[in-house]
């Protein structure tokens, strides 16, 4: 397992960690000043600046883009809405390529209030991903399927386990080899008794690795993620499994914390992220 002490070049910060308190230009400058190696921006930030300008800022700062967040949801009540989501995702794939992103992160959506069944949501999602895959392959920006914790199955993600994500990779790769992989986020996967087996199965399909921590008690299932070392996830053990599977990329910190870290200045949050990255991950 890699020694992360003194290796801030292996750290990436998902910009959601700062609660969008600053613009992307200020975030890029902060990360570069502190010697952080990477960034994972969100579409709304990139689109506010324009992808070309955002790419120049990130490139000139010497940062790598560990992932571009995230897809529009695929399931929808009508064919027209599903096509609109695919068109939107195709545009975002172009932006991901402009940014030099290592992957385009897919958070896929689910039933919501319109779709009649979970099975339908999954079928619509898989069909949508297959339509994106050819362009992802052409642009050399693979789609990173990110399974979310099953607590989100009703609205945010009909993709709930790493095994399911890898099954979908098998289907998509059969038509468009190399167009897809997975993003392993410990917040969503730490509970899974099959995690080690599925990480080993993933192998070179591991495109991104996200860290935070699970607080006990958790006050909000979406926006009460913990700083690494403050919760119950066995982070070093999982990273060992991820790296044993062959992952050599950046470790991305992604913390949604409306009542804690989002209330602190980004400079303070970043300092703690850098410390815990070296001691608790």
C-alpha cells in the first residue's frame, strides 16, 4: 500500500467539500498554493466559467482532474425527457474531455415520482449509458459508474452495489470496450460484505476512489458525511484493497457536510483534509 505521508500530489479535492463557498477559480488557486495534486469540479462550476476557461485555469495551476461530476439522471417518464438527459450528458462528456478529466462520474438517478418501477429505472439507465459509451470511447473519457448506498435507491440511484456496477460494465464493454469503469466511494460501499471481492474483480476498471467517513450517529443521510478519521469506516483497510486491485490514481476527498465543514472557511477545511489524508486514509 502506498505511503501517503508527504504525498499531497496524490490528493484530489472534490469541490463539493468546500460547500461551493468560492468560485472555481479561487478553489483552483487555493489547491495549487497548498500543493494538492488534483481537483474534481462539478458541472455548475465549470459551466459558469466555460469549459475552455476552466480547463486553462486548472492546467495552468498544474492540477489533474480526477473526475468530472456528474451525469444528469437517466430515468424519466417520457422518451423525450430521456433523450434530453442523454443529450445533456453528451455535452458534459465534451466538457470532461476539454478539462482532461480522467473520467465522467455517473450518478444515474432512479424512480422519483414518475417512473413506475425500479426495474424500469434500471433498464432506462443502462440504455442511456450504452448511448453515451461510443462517444466516451471516442473522447477517451471513460464513464465511471458510481454505485450509491441503497438508502438512495428511491430517488438518486438505481445503481446500488459495486457488483451491479461491474455487471453493467460487462454489458457496456461488450459493445464499446474501454468506455466505462467504476468510481468506488467508501461512503456508499463500506458496508458491503462483498466489497473486497468486488474490488478485486474491478481491477483496471477502478477509475476513481473517493473518501470521507460515516458518522455515528448520522444526522442527515445526504449532507452529514464525516471527515476521514471521525467516523467508523475502516479507511486504511479499504484503501489497501483498492490498491491491491491495481488502483494507482488520486485519492479524492468528497465530503457533503452542511452543518459542519461547509460552515468553515475552505482554507481551514483543506488543512484538515491534507492532515487526515496523510494520517487516516
